[in-house]
C-alpha cells in the first residue's frame, strides 16, 4: 500500500491546497520497485517504508472501515 506518491496526481486533481497535497510524498520509483518486488515474491500486500504509511498500515488493521473512510475524507480535504 503506497502512501501519497510524488506524481502529478495532486496537481491534476486540483488537490495541491489540501493537507495531503501539501504533505510529504513517497518517491514513485521506490513505490514501483516495492510493488514489483512484492509481486515477484508472491506477497499479497506491501506497505511503503515511509513512517506515515507504515503507521496507517498498522492502524488500518484495527480501525473500523467507517472510521478509516472518514479519516481519508478529512486528510484529502473533503
């Protein structure tokens, strides 16, 4: 699971002025490498190494879906 990734997505989605648009982002080459490595290893899931993404991955295992959806809405500026 990658976190926010440093691509044109946030600019094209007009989200540069949101909390997530202004925040730190993972390197796209690193995200792609991790995804390919996980695929080749047969892993079902992979979590990007950035601390915020690791924390969200761990929290996501115990937090109810409704709460995760609300948090995502807040973070993305919705």
